[in-house]
C-alpha cells in the first residue's frame, strides 16, 4: 500500500499506528475503508528460494524489552520518550492499550515514541480484543497496581506454544499485600498500600519477574525476589526504572532487591537490541550458504546461539556491536536443548531446526521451556524435512534438498522458521497467517530483500489470480486499499 501524499510504501505495522490515531511522521489516518486486522488475515508472504544471502542487516530494538518498558512509563506522571523501538504490530497494539487507559501516545519517526501518562485512569479496563492479542498485556497489572493500588485487566493472549499460567505473577502481588480476584476472564488486583516482601518464584518466569518489579518499585519498604529470570530485557527494564528514580539492584543475577521510593519521574530510555531477530537473520544467512553481518547487536546476549552455530561448522566473527555469520560448507548435526537465559533461547529454536534439517547427520532438539513449541513441525515437513517429534524432543535427520510449498505460520517464531525454509527451498513457497510474523519482526521482507532474498507480500486473493502466469505482485500492490489521508 502506498501513501497518496508521499508516494512511499506503508507497511501493515504503520497502518496499525495510523488506525489507532497515533501520529506517524507528517500524516495521520483520517479514515480506513477496510479494517486493518483484515489485511493481516489476508496477507501472505511469497518466497522464491535458492538465493544466498549477503550483506548487512541492522537489528532493531528488543521486542520483549519494549513491551515491558512501555507500560512501565505509567509508573510516573508526565511524558517519557522511548527510542530504538521496533516497528512491529505488538508495539502498535500496546499503544492502543495505553490510549484506552487515558495516555497520549505519539510515534513520530525513527523508532521513537513519546508517552504522556498524566491522564491515565486506573479505573478503566483495556479492551479485551486488544489484551487477548498480546501476551505482555499483563504488565499493565503490575504498573497500575504499583502506582494506584488498583488494576483490572483481561487474561492475556499471545502465541499458542504451550501452557503459560500467570500464577507466579499473582503470587507476587499477593505477597506485596494485594487482593486478587479472577472473574469473567478478567484479573482484578487491589491494595490500600503495597508493602515490601520476600518472594521466591517457583520457576524463573520472565513475565512474573518483571511484573512483580513493576508493582514493588513504589511499595513501602524493601522487596527481595529470588529465583528470578535473568534475561537481558529484565536488566533493560530495571535500567529504565532506575532512570525514573527507582532503586532496583541485582537484575540479571537471579536475586533482585527493590527499595521502594515515594514517586518516579518521566525518563528517556533506549531499548536494547533484539537478539532473537539477530539470531533469525544469522541462521537465515547460514542456511542459504550466505555471508551476513548483523549490526547494532550485543554479542554477549547471543553466546548460546553463537556457540551452537560454531559447533555446527558455521563461521562466526564478532567484534563490538556486530556479528558476521558465513557458511562455507554443509552444516554438521548438533544437539540443542532450550533453557532460560543464559541457555539456548526457546525463541531461536524454530529457526535453528531449519539449519539442522539441512545438516549432515541426525540432530536431537529438546525443548525445556514450552511443551507445545513443536506445533510447527507438521508445516516444516511439507518442505520435505525429516523430523520426528517425541514429547518435548524432536529428532531431525538432515536432508540434501527441500522444496517450496504452501504453509501456515501458526505463531511468531514458527513463521520466521518457515520463511527461512522457503529461502533454502527449491521453487516457490507461500506462507499464510503472517500476522504472527508482523508481531515480532519489523519490515521482515524488506530487510530480507536488502540482503538478496526473493520475498514479497501479497493478498491471498491477488495471489490466487496470479497463479496462472506465476507473476508475483510488486510489494504493496497486492494489498492496496482506499484510504483518506490528511496532514495532521
């Protein structure tokens, strides 16, 4: 789709920002004829394989960090500025959640968002249709409870990759003195005054760790949380909170101590790079026998992925804020088991399975985080891969060739894996349900094209019309809609 004023392509992520009333550059959407969500449902990715990937890829801000830092701004009254935000649909959805609570959100350009929380009303409940599309919506509970002592939010949604309860979140809220009730699909937390507490998490849950920290920074006294998750975005959230005047120490160590303060102030904060996006492009480069350099990364955050790539025979060079990945021979089979950080990340496992599907020998992949992470395997098998799933373990026998087919992206990381398979396959691949991919990868097909991938986006019915002559519509042509744009 092209903006009639600037004649520049408008991505589906941008359309979400415009549809929600958020400013984007000089333009604001005045009227949309067709619902934005419908475009995501109808869109497909068309991939033609066998092209090696070469070049540089700038890595955007970390999705999971941004989705925690955005609600954290509600802990202070005033305008905070967040930069290096990824241009993904989950960020647009979260902006709408904050707007529903009374915040004013602006996303002018270049990954920078300004959030004015001075008119946030904790008595409001975010619309369920928004809450159910994004797992991280539960951070609204911790932020509103921490500042106002009250929050009512629907149970969260997100990718279908297994059972992900929020019992540890609620355990932490109760320990701080909150009353918790769950009725009609909504969670209500309430406290006259939160008090510091000593909390031990039964499992090192990332979401529970962040949510309890959000609730505790304004509590009276000190809070100690043990057995916390240690992911880099927890450190990033703590850094943001400390820049607002909070006193959080120990993030990233397994034990976090919080000394409650009376109030916080707005801040300016830059989101750390997304290591899962970096891992995805690194594996894509290796799978296609390419040579790809990832810019704006923190190599330390990718230690586990880099170690497995090297074990598989992939050349990896790292220096400062970049990583270069090159494949000069057929990969070797390796064993992989996912663990919470600093172990091999579960979100990088689906793309890694693509590499192992084309490796010499038999690999064994064990999933140590989610019980339903392998629900994409049947789609991978359509390409001709040889994968056998036994509970939480997948046995992968490497093959020499795979062939393009039509598949469905069932979740975010599965969608990325299918695209990488399409890049390595002979012939054409069509991937539907790519709204999942848009949730976590900014400008995915554009970035892929920059390094040599033959990938485009089209509407399903337009693709049906083009099957006879096998023409692929130019980017944006297959998803044009009538809009009325006006200068803001």
